């Protein structure tokens, strides 16, 4: 007890700022409304959004009614009051500081002058969209320790609206309906087995009186599915599992039963169900009105390595696929699988965008997707047939996609069955969740893309770590390849140099780039495009930029001092156009990729809105340097350090290697064996999202990690010319 108190005492001091929001997720909820707001009733006249309004969303210039603006998810607004001629007059209209520096990924909804937005820890707020005045806040009071099940920070990508209610999925797996007028909870339902490592970060979608929601957690050991709930009552209407369960358990009595038995089951081998199989639906769901079908993007397998998941055999349907389902019943219509037998973490959960494109003189109703595997796909929505697929970033795992079969022709050793292989894209993908946009005026798709190679090696010693990262892959040094030559240091440097980010303006008909902006750092923000010949995009180093949509010329830039990853939105209030975006670095790169330029603790996130002649100012930014590394002078045994290194990379690095969460090589706890054990084993910081690792680590192993972290801190101190 005394030990735990010590931890909290330290936490309440300087360390709190470095803890990425720490226990702040239990901050004020919807119960603490301003008096004027509590008097309001849950009037359905507020946010009265029905099927007709959602159907007309693309032409509704004032509003942004669903995650990707309209069902087609083009993230294009015809608004042109702000345009390439007057963009230099764009200024900050208002900014609201958020309660944490954890990642912010949401695209706000704007409905009749009110903005509804989710923030880290699946909180929701409503604001006056013209002034930024906060109307209400809602805190779902998540199970804090579920943060350890979130692969890529406690982010949330947005809310949905239907008939006076706002819907949010929570990091601990619930779907919650709120009265749009007051933020009062109308209903909530648990959509996952909370004992399992499921989380939710995606924006729900409202379709025909139902709320569609999936979940995340493939790496940690879950079975993916997508569910539809009655928007009024929260009752489950249907569920579609994306991968088969244990055949011994029989059918699930779900919408997926027939498709799994007939199509999917024959493509699986071994005992995949022990780790759930993966296939989570964690981001993209699109309602395709033209064919009355729901298009669902399905994620990677669990574990990544096909040899462990399915004895190296079979396509493993419906992993890495797009599924078309009947929105009323969940019944299967068709599927397209981009990466059969995925073994690289090649998800197809990336944004799905619908458009009418003229291809070979014929108008086609297509879907477009730039999934992780590096190919840009144009698919006929009527039947799921592939029209074209070309690489939008450099990739080396496939010679091409065969248009007859729709299947990739893989390159030799792409599956690392014959020794380690550097593969591009690596598991982070050529494109992640950051939304792309399509501008029908330019005919271009604006993709926040990246190249991040990864060296995959079959892990001979893989053991299942249920609830932690399961890849079955050893991430190793780059072998000699045509791209990488010389000694290991030279090859590492060459591999690092391959890491780049790109804003790509892609012509989906010609299947080639029209122009590209190269960025030094891979992770870059979601895009918005407008009728004013503009694209808006954030960068991880704080800039919010506008470019000409036709030629990519940089026209305007605003420094926010926060990495901006989220998709921007635009809307109009009383005839005035605004552009809004969330600032707050996070996601997998914010968690797990050290960026030497981030020498300062990230400040709390911001919700910002811009308009012509806006003259608001940001809250003062005072950079807070990260704490100096302060290793203890204890000596540790080689065996301890070896164990510590292994366990550090198995359990710690995935969340503690980037700028968002506390740097373990700077934490003062490394000096204090008691405090360390209280946190790592006893779960003293569980409410802040640092779960107990008692189920995974012995106290000796925890102590070995502390030993290794001290050596990391000594190295860091040396590099920074510090105390050592
Ligand atoms: Ca994944």
C-alpha cells in the first residue's frame, strides 16, 4: 500500500504531464452541464437526421452529417467560399483545448450549427460550430486498463447521428446513444466480450435506422465481426463474423453462418480459433445506396504469420477483404480479397470511397480503396469484380495483381519462408486509417501515404501471448537485397532512409499519380478536398496545410504545435464557411516510433476551426522538454539484461517507444524497484491505461525489464550528453 502511495505521489508531480493525460479520462462527464444546458430537453428536433437527410448529405452544403461527409465517403465539399484565390485570408476562428495529449483522430460532425465530436478515451462533446462554445461533454468512464488492449492508443475516430441521437463506440467495447440536445445517455450496449482484448476506435455508421459498429484487436487475439444495432433501442439486429470459429462449437446463429460454412471454412487450416483468427472490422464501413449494400473493410489475421495461423495454407477468408452485406439482414452478397493468406498485417480496413468513374468510355459505379498492401483498387460495386489495381507506393511483395483472377502474383520469398525478407509496405501499410478524399472536379484521390519497410523473419520460438501482440514474426536486421547493400549498419541506414511520407494525388482512372508531395516523416494526416480547388491536410509536426487540389502547390500553412492526423471537415454557419480539424498526435506511430525531433512532451490536443479573416489565437504554447534520462547506478546481470530486452520488446515497446506515452528511458520509476513493481505487476496506474502485466510477467521478469530500461537510459543520456 505504501508503495502504491509513493507512486501516486510521484505521479501527481512533474510526471503527470508526461503521462499523456494520465487519469484525466475520468474528468467531468455529462452530469456537469452548464445550468442553461441542463434545462434543455432531449428534443428530437435537435440533430433531426433521418434517411432522407443522410441520402442527401453530399448536397447539404451547411452540414457534415457522417464520418466521410456522405455515404460515398468522398470527403469532398462543394463549398468554395474559401478557395485558392483567398486562402491567405484564412485564420483561426476558435480553438478548444482538450483534456489530454493522447491521440485525436476524429472527424467532427456538423449538424445545423452544432459540432459533435469524439475525443481520446471515447469522450464526446457538442459545441457551437461558429463560436466553439462547449454545449455539453460526455465521459463514458471507460475501464482504464482496456488501454493496454488498444493497439494504437485510446483514440476514437468519430460519432454517428440518427433521429436526435449521437452514437459513439468506446475503447472498452460499448456502443452508446446520447441525446444530441443534452448529451444525456439514452442507451448503451456492450458489443464485445470485455474479458477478451477487444477495443473500439472506429466511427459508427447510421444506416436505415440501424447503427453499424465493428471492433479492433486482431493482434491481441480476437475474432472479428461487424454488428448492426437498432438505433432507437440498442437491440442487436444482426452480426456478421468475418472468420470462422471453432468448428466444434457449431454455427454462431449469426448472419454469417452460411457464408462462413460454404466459403470461408474450407480456406482455413490448423487451430486458428485458439487466437480468434483476427479479421477485425476496425474502420471502414460504407453504405452503398445504389445497390442497397453495406461495404465492410476487413483486417489482418491473428497471428500475422500465416504459417502459425493456418499451417501456411489457404486464403483465410474473409481476412484482408471487402465484404458486401445486406444492410437489413447482414446477409452475404459478395467479397473481394486483396491479400489472400495475409502474412504481413495487410488490412483492408482502409477507407472505402464510392464514385461514378468513366472507364473505357463507360460510367461505372466503383469503390476505391488504398489498403495497406500498397495497391490502389478500383472495384465494380455491382459484383465485386476487380477493374484495376496498381501500386500507389513502392511495394515489393507482388509482381502485379492479375486482373483475371483478382489475385496478386507474389514475388519470391515475399512470405519469408526462405529466410528474412525486407517487405514494402511493412505492417503499418502504404496507407493506414488517415482518411483519403476524392475530388470530382479534379478527378483525383488524395492519399496520405507512406513507405515504411519491415524485415519479417519466421519466429521459430513464437508462443501465443493472448491479450498482447501476436505476430509470429521476428523483426530483424535487413538482409542483403537489391535495395540494401553493405554491412549491417549501412543496411540499417538505407532502410531508415526508405521511410517516407507522401501526399499523393492519384488518378483512379489512369491508375497513376498526377503529383506527389514527399515528406520526411511517414505518418501524415487525413485529407479534405473542396470545391474551392483546395486540399487540407495536417502533419505530425504541427502544421495544418492547404494546397491547390489541381497541382498540389502549397498555399497556406498554420502551425498548431500538435501533430495533426485526423480528417478535417468543412461546413457553413449563417453563410460563413469553416474548416475544422483535431490536433493531437497518436496512433501506432505516436505510440511506437521514436521521432528524434519530438524532444518535447506533446501538449494537450486542440479542436480548431478556421474561417476567412478569423483572428483568434491559440492557447500559449510553452514547450515542455521531456525529462532527462536518470538511470540508477545499480549493476544488473547479463542474464537479467537479456531477459529484460526480450520482454521489453514483447510487451513494452509497442506502446512506449514513441512520443505519445511516457518514455520508459526517461521515467524516474526506473530507479525505484518498488514503484516499478507497483505499476507493472500491481497495476497502480491502471486507471490511466497502464494495465497490470501480472498475467504476462513474473516479478523477476518485470525487474529484468527495469534493468534493461536503465541501460536504455544510460545510452540515451550518453547520446544527449547528459548526466552520465
Ligand atoms: Ca493490424
